[in-house]
C-alpha cells in the first residue's frame, strides 16, 4: 500500500511485479515455463490521486502500443486508487460491480459507520468473504514472510526517495547554471557540455528566456 505515491511509483510497481513473477521456482526436469503461475502486483494507492482520470482500477500488462498487440503473459500490475471511491460508496450495493465491491471493502473495512454496507458486500461477493476468513487464519510463517517483504520494500523505497531527492536537487542546479549561461549568450552545445543536460531541455530553457 502507498499512502502518497512517489513519482517513481510506476517503476517501483514494475520492479516488484518482476520479482514476484521470477521468484517462482521452475527448476527440475519435469518443469517448463508453462508451469509458472500468474502473478499479480496489486498496489493500493490510499490518499493521493495518481492517475489523472476518475477510474479507480487500472490493470497493466505487456502490450505493443504501436500494433495494438497484447503479449498475453502471466504477470499483471493492478492499481486501486481509494481516493476515487467517494461516489461509489454512496451507491446501493446491488448496483455495484465486483471491482467496486473490492474497492469499497479495502477503503471502508475499518470504518464502523460503513459496517452494514461492508457486511452486505461480503454476503454478495464470495471472494471478499474468503479474503476476510484468510486474514483471520494467516500463519506465523506467512506473517514473517510478509514482514520480510515489507521490510525489503521499505528499504528500497527509502533509498529511492533519498536518491530521487538528491538527483532532483542536482537537476535544478544544472538548470540554474544553464539558464545563467544562456542569458549571457552561451551556445546550446556549450551549455550541454558543461551541464550534461539533454539538448531538448536546454532549448526549452532558451525559448523561455527569449
């Protein structure tokens, strides 16, 4: 779960989806790639709106955008944005679809004022009822495995945030140098050499100065 997703959230999701899929063991003389199970990296984005539309569930897979051809592989990245469910919760349960059931369940599970609606959803959607039962019977080994994975993700997230902030600061510094050099008549090529910024970025800075 991400409360306030960082700008690198898409790459983070792709990384963990890859680890989840390739973490399966298919070694052995009786195994093939067809024995790989489907892997779903599900990201629950809690507070901050990430994709600038009003769709609260997105499913991503490998896809050729030029020729409109899906790879039909076995890994998926699913994002669920809880901040987009304000209108959904006001709907009668019998008018909701399965995706809306799950979204409302995740967002309002601990909201006592929505308890009756959550119970009604659990009566209608067997998968959610099963999930609730599973949560009550998770073994110690499963808890420990989840804890280790959470710890691993936390370390990577913290490292990425620190490096991202550092690089963003370095980028701003480079832009400042480029702006000053261009204002004094330096050529785009010279500015590119001293700042290592790409040509397009430098030309955009130059255009704003003119």
